[in-house]
C-alpha cells in the first residue's frame, strides 16, 4: 500500500485544511483586541487570497505581515464592524428579554439595518484586502457590488452570519458548531467567500 505523495489531491487538501486552521487560530487571537479587529479581518482575507493563489504561503507569518500592512486602512471599517457587532448583541438581548425593550416595528427596522450593514461589510473587507483605494471609494464600491450581485451578497452574508443563525435557529447544535468554528470557521469562511468574490473582482 503506497502513501499519498505531497502533490496528491488528498495531501493538498489536508495541507489546505491545516493552513486554514492555523490562519483561523491566529485570526481569533489577534481579533480579541478591539484595536486590531478591523486589520485582523482584512489580514484574514489577504492571507486567504494568498492560499487561493497557491503561493508558498505560511499562514501565521503572512497573516502577521498583512496585519501590520492593513492596520491604517482598516481602521474606519473596524468602527463599522464594531457598530454591527454591538447592534447584533443588542438585538439578541432584546429578542430573549423578559420585557419588551423595543417596539416591534423598531426591532424589525434594526434587524434590517444590521443585515444590510453586515452585507456591506462582507464586501468591504475583501475589497480592502484585494485593492488599494480610499476608504470612501471602497465603501461606495462595496455598496454598489452588494446591490449588483444580490445572490453572492446573500451567500457571503449568510456565511458571515452563520454563528448567529445557528444560535437563533439551531441552538441545540450551537455547542458543536462553536467548537468547529473556533477551530476553522473564520478562515474557512473567508476562503469560501473569496471563491466567489475573486470571479467578480476580476471583472
């Protein structure tokens, strides 16, 4: 019985999984600090893009290099991301509160606003990772691309909201899902999203 060589499909697949696990772990460690949150997400996509391009990528080393490179450009996006995370936390608390915190109409409007903001951010961070531009141009392009590619927007937004959706609709599986997400979720999500986004960015 022969062992699979380093260039076999199985070996490449297992190597990619290991790379994504290392990428996911270093991302979680750096994103725990609010200061590095925006640059960590941008660096996550920058490093995932290098994995897509089949370059000689060392996930941890390349992520840290990209983290420094992306820090300044990602700061405004980090403010939007923090606002989105806080809004999601408030909505989750309101949903399960014993007393009504918001009128139902306001709750629905805030849910819609959160989904829209998440959708825009789902385009914004990959744009920051792939292109050099001013933040206002990146934000404008993220909005236009989100509206022009609604099926892709729906998909990548769903991928990015998977922890929240699992907690809301499949709470009995949230424990195992959380363990899997902490192992590889963010890295795999960025890698999967870029599979579709790269095709659009080439245009």
